[in-house]
C-alpha cells in the first residue's frame, strides 16, 4: 500500500482516539479480518487491556505494525519473511518472532507475535501511534463482533471505556498464527509451526515452506 493511501485514511482517526492511546487507554480499530483492541505495549496499558478482555495474563496478545520497518524495531527479522508475506494476502498472517529486547510477559517476553496490518485505516493509525496490540476486540470466551462500533458498544455495556477508530471489517476467521523457524526448536533442520489456523489454511502455509526448502536445497540461515 502506498504512503498516499495511508495518509488519505488518517482523516478517519480522531484526535480523541490518538489521545486515548497516548494516555495509555484502549481503542477499537479495524483490520482486514476482525475489529482489534489496541493499546501501547506498556505495562500500564496492558493492565487495562487485560482487564477489559478478562484475559488470563499467561496468554500473550499480538502486536500490530504498519510495515516491516516498524516491526524491525521490536523483533529480529529474517531475509525470507518478505517472501512469505508477499505470498499471501496482506494482513492474513501473524508471525511469532524473536524479540530484540524482552517485553512484558503478556506480549510473549522474548517471542513476540507480529502482524503487518492490511487495512488502510489501521496502517494510518499505526503510523501515527507506533505499534499497538492487535488482539480481537471482545471479552475472552465470547464471539468477536463484526463491526468496530458493535465491539465498542459491547465493551461499554460491560462497563469499560474504550475509544473508536471507525472502519469496515469483513469478519470471519482471524489471521493465521505461525511460529517462525527462528523461534522453533528443531533437531535436524529449521521448521515452522502453525499455532492457530485462521484465514489461511495451515496446509497452504506448510506447502509454501516445503517449496521454500526444496528450492533452496538447504536449511535457511538464521
């Protein structure tokens, strides 16, 4: 997506929403799958998010980024990640990657789940705020809402104050979650693991990996 496209969607992001994020609050924002609940990756903001979601602290949440350049400030990237992401629809994969520095345990500590978002409004938001959490905008154990407004309404009815960044979301399956080989323990060769099958079937991801290995004739460099 071009920079101009991201900038054109910045008008959908209210100063109020940016202020809520900056003050450590949570906002609902659109992605190419489901509405996301976003906050800064700080302990205080995560306290609020986990209280809103009623999520156990041992279950980490993912982080959304606008692009790989932004991702590189948080995690170690391998040279073949751009090939992977370009082989599937943008925003359809979330990768667990080694953290450059240990983060809060609720973000995975030394292994961080990163999603490069596709939604143009989400990209514009993340360019303005920096990386935000990208967990689904619902109470744990309840079905995710199909629109950002419905998600905000449900969370407010539950007694929580959250901001809104409006935008269409198609709903359906979440992104497919993959543990990249740089965080996997493998005895003989590098491997990947599909931790959660989502919008991209696990077999398609594993076929891509098999073809990658076959074409290189060797285990990818770490």
